[in-house]
């Protein structure tokens, strides 16, 4: 692969990262509770991207591409997980109402391990990431080259760009924490981001059942 090819692929990865999706909203929501857990979620998402690269490298992408039914069930699984994340967050937000006498929103428990797991699982079940690896990555793998090695290089590029973007989202949320932790603002952001995640899950389910 030439430098121009790698730059073109990096540009596509950047476009994928900055397009608002489940991973972005998930990291944002977790970062509003715990900045460290938000960074852990970003790292988990980045490692999960490498898993997709491995799947492409060993040839599983061809199996999924040939079987529309398998990919449809992958989309359904991802949609159900996003719907679960959104609904559970909405329920938790309603139960933990801000304490008006304290003057700040209550801190909710979200460990780094939980953030890492949520970020990784969200990316593994994210059809957008899967479709990117299934449709785009193979186009950059030369026929005469080592498929697994090339896929891992491309996956490392996508993973690094995705992590840097999600880490920036997490840090930005943490920097604005003083304003975001105002009871009314924190409550609306928590419910808003959770509602968006749930809506994304419903959209994925609707597209998979109609296809």
C-alpha cells in the first residue's frame, strides 16, 4: 500500500468516527458520570475495532457478506443492545433525580471496567462498524499481499483514529463538567443521550426487520 492509499483510508476512518453514532453517545453519557470510565469506554471501543479487523483478515467477512441472514441477525443483536442501553439509562435517570438541596447532581456509580465493557460490546454489535469493515476494508487489501497483516494495519489505523476522537469527546465532557453537573442540565443531558441511544437501537431493529 502506498502513502496516498493509507491517507485515503485514514480519511474514511475519520469520517466514520466523527459521524454521530452509538459509540459517541455512549462515551459521552458515561463521561458525564465518570471521566475515567468514559476514557475506558473509548479504549474498549478501539480494541473492539481490532476484533473486526481480525474477522476480516481470517475470512469471516466473506461468510457474513455471502449470508444476508447472518448479517441481519448481527444487526438485530446490535439494535437490541442499544435499545437496552438507552432504556436502562432512562430508567436510572428517572430514579436518580437531582437533589435540589445539595445543589448538584448525585454521582452515579460507573466503574472503568464497566465502561470498558460497554464500549467494547457496543462496537462489536454496531452494524455501522461491521459494515465499514465488511465493505470498505477489503477494498484496500491487495490481492497479492498478506490479508491478515494488511487487515490488522488498516484496523490499527481505524482503531487509533476512533480512540482519539472518542477520547476527545470524553475529555471535552469532563472539562465542561462544572456546567454539565448543574441539576437541570445534567438530568436533561442524561435523558437526551439515553433517548438517542434507544432511538438508534429502534432504527437498527426497524431496518433489519424490513430488509
